[in-house]
């Protein structure tokens, strides 16, 4: 076993950071889409990394770095006969670069591309396009001399503004043209689509930024004195892109839009990637700043063209990548790229951008259009509405489960069943509150017909106590008597008069009297069944209607005794204690001895006065009176 040098460790360590960028893309893209598609986006990021790594091992690495065929494409097989530790490290580093280029497409086509269609796109990019254009710019002979045709021209793309990011952007653009925009995005009633978790997306930006140190720093392929400059340039460009995107968005849109700021950071990082080893720190700051402005203005341009990029991958990676590649010729110190004049170097950079763009976009558009006719790259409208988490993977979230159940209820009009959500999830509390609403709604729906009838009776309740008033009470007694005649059931009318109420009014005032009446109403209403009707007939007189097939004098007397007990408890009013009593008259009715409403109420009224004359604070049944009394009805 032999030891390895520091260069190998540096390449491997930076490769690990580049792998971390996959996590950053996963967070960024998942956060910028709706929750019903977040699982699909995450799985695509994982799957494309797996696919790209395997393909790059099987033949991509050979196509990119194998013996050149006219500077156009490499050849050979795997890593060669006897790969060294450095060969393995170099392969690993380049393979994770391939994964980065591939995963850019995932966010752009989010929320409407079939998973199988995305895998085919990833295979096309990772297995064909990326290795070929990578060979053009980065393939070198064993002695270090360039063999790719762009590299021989003097094209400079240090860490991949064009070869990685623009390639991912070009494929994204072609895919977007083939599959079209999301439902409801453009046209009449079209609206922007808000991501479900901007904090998660912001975390993704930080992970990408951290991984970018390995992306750019590791591209030296050795430990040398350019690394600190590269790291500083990378940080400056990302920060400047974020600041300028924030300021530009604020001025242009009136708000510092969160997605613009996040994509501004990414655009700054993409822009500086091509020349981070050559640019001075002030130049890197400028390049990143312009990248932030580019992304803010190019995103609305795509929208005006009807191109729906879910996370602005094309502006952040393609547009910023083009700018960054040209910026090397504009701002790198003279001669740092070689012996060409600056103008000639700018033409070479532009030619490289154009060549890579034409090849990548052309091949992608043709192949994806053909594939769309064979396997249909886009999901159905129904699947798009449901969300790709469920439609493509059978996966769901508690929030999506809740929304789906609520949507089914809204469509069917059936609200009789509560929604079901797994406990201890983020949707459980929402579901609990919603179920309370459903319970109340269903309760009120059950009473709907009676409530409609009562709309005509809004004036039939006492404004002070909230109890039924005299007219409504008489109507309910009339109906009870009619039912009694039809089915032979029975009932009772109790007539109540507060004893000592006049003294409260005279000594404590009318306001105190009103408070006593309201408290008395509460005590009386709380002493009876829900099916019983309590009314205030006027002044300090109350009444109760009881209906029951097995009504008896004993049950009516029990209620009267309860009234006497609860009214007999002291009343606290304005710091004063008031003592009242109540006299109760009881009149029973049954189907065997039909009477009309005025008669039964008069009978209860007479019995109440008999109780009052007998000493107050007691009850009397109709028929117990010593002599007839005048009607008070």
C-alpha cells in the first residue's frame, strides 16, 4: 500500500464538496416548487446523480478524456488499463461535475415532466452531450497539451460556466420548448407559481455556495497558490450577484423578490466560474454583479416569450454562463490567457459559447422532440393537477392528503365525513380545526329546515334575555297542543313570576333590574332540557313549555322546585346582593283532554297567582286554586 500526495486529497475533498451541491440543488428546487411536486423534484435530483455517475464511468469519461478523434470526441474504455490514485481522483471529480450539469434540468422542467422522460433527458445529457462538449474544451494529451478543438483555439472555461452550466441551461431550454408551460401559468388568468418553502430554497443556495468552493477550487487539480484567489473570487462574485439582484429587483419590481435574490447569488457564482483563476478580485466582483443583473432581466424575458422555467434555471445557468465566459476576455489581466490579443480572445470565447450552444440546443431539441412522440415526455393534465408526488411516485405528504380530501369534499358537496390525517404531522392541527368546522357545519345543516322557518321569526325573541318572546311562545304552545291531539302525547305549561323584583328595580335601578332578569333567564334556561322552550312573556314573567309522552305531575313539580331553588340563590348586582323568589303555576295537557292555547296558558297563569297568594316562592297546579282568578293573558 502506497501513500498518496496532497493533490489527490485536494481533488477528492473538492469532489466531496461538489457532491454536496446535489443536496443544494435538491433543497433549492424542492423549495421553489409546490409541495405536491417536491418529492418528485427531490427524487429526480437523486436519480440523475446516480444515472450520470454510472454513465460517466461506463463510457462518458472515455468520450471526454480518452484519445481524441480530431478534437471532436474521445475514445477508449473506462479509466484505462492500470489507473493510478490520481486517475481515480480525477475521474471522481469529473464525474460529479457531470452530475451537476445534469441536475440543472430537473428544476427547470419541474411540475410537468414525466419521470421516465426526465431520466431519458438525463441519459442524453450525461451520456452524450456533456462528454462531447467537455472533450472540446477540457481534453488534454498526457503532456498537458490541449487536444479538444476549442481548447486548441485558446478557449478558456476554467471550471465550467459554459461546459457545465450553460450546457445544463441549453438542455433545459430545449426541454421547456418541447413540454410547454405548466397549467395556468400563462394565458387568460395566468399567474406566477409560488414555491412552498422559500426557507428550504435559501438553504439550498447556501449549500450550493459552499459546494462551489470545491467546484472552482478543485478545478486547479492540484494544490497551488491560485486557490486562495479562486476562493475569494468565488465568494465575491456570489455575494455581488446577490446584492445586485436584490437592488435590481427592488427597483424594478418594487420588492426584493426572494427568488430573484437567490438566483442572483447563483448567477454570480456561475458567471465567475469560467475565469475565477484569472480574474482579479475587483473584476470578479464586477462579473458577479453583472450576473445578478442578468438573471433579474432575463427571467421576465422568458416569461414574455411564454417559456415557463420553474426555478429560473435558464437565466441563472445559461444566461449567466454565457456572460461569465465572455467576461473572461473582457476583464482578465492582459496575457493571462495566452498570447492572443484581447479582441481575438473575445472572438474565441464567443465562438466557444456559440458552438456549444448550437450543438447542445440543437441535439437536445431534435432528440427530445422525437422522444416526445414516442414516450410522451409530459404528464397528463390530471396528473399535473394532482401533483407528481402522487402521480409519478405514489408518494404524498400530510398537507397534500389534507388538500386532496378537502378538494374531494368541495367537488362532491359531501361534508358528512371528517378528514383523516396522520397524527403528529404538520397538517394534523389544520385538520383538527377543519373537522371542528365540519362538525358545526353538519350540525347546522341538520337544523337547516327549521332554521329556514325561523328566519320569519327573527322578531320573536326577547332582546334583553335572548329567550323566546310572548308571541313565539304562544305559537309553540299551539303546535304542541296540536301534536298532543294527533298522537296523544302530553305536556305542561309552567308560568313563572319573580317575587321581589319590583324592590330590586326601585332600590338598585332599572339597569340592575335588567341584569337580574338576564341572570334569572340564564338560571331558568339551564334548569331544563334542551328540547324545552323557555320564554320571557314580559316584565318579570317567564314561561316554560314541556313536551313528553310520559309527562306527569311529579316531573313538572320537579322542574318547578328546581326553578324555586335556582332563583332563590342570591343575585350579585353592582356589589349589592339581591334576594328573589319565584312563584310557579303549572297546567298539564294531554291528547285526552284537548284545550286551546289561551286556555292552557290562562290555567298556568291562574295557578301561578294562586301560588303567589299562598305565600310566594312555591308552585301550584291548575285546579289547586281556592277561587277563580282574573285572566292575565
